[in-house]
C-alpha cells in the first residue's frame, strides 16, 4: 500500500466515523489494515528481541465508532426540552 493509499483509507475511515459516509466496507478495510500493521510490528519486535509494552485489552476500550454510535442513539431516543437539558 502506498502512502497515498494509506492516507486515502484513513480519510475514508474518518469520514465514516463522523457520519459523512455510510460505507461500512471502509470500516472493515481500515480494521484489516490496522490489524496487518499491528501484526507486522509485532513480528519486527520479535525479530529484534524488543519487548512490547504491556497491551491494554482492546475489548474493554470503546472505539471512537462505539462512542459515536452511542451518541447517535442517545440523540435519536432521548427527548429533553431546553429547560430539562439545563
């Protein structure tokens, strides 16, 4: 993947995250790419005997997409008057 392709994928992913695009294939493509990069980094660290820092369990950390989706759900389902919101 060229630098231009990588930048294009990141831009498409960011558009998807903020709701400007609804192409879920972009999310899947970006996730595959990030996983590949992570795998390559792990292999390089192993080849050079570099200890990796303690990793956080990714399942417990919400992604920006999770937070954005939760926000969308709250906006669509919650109904507060201006006075109640204060």
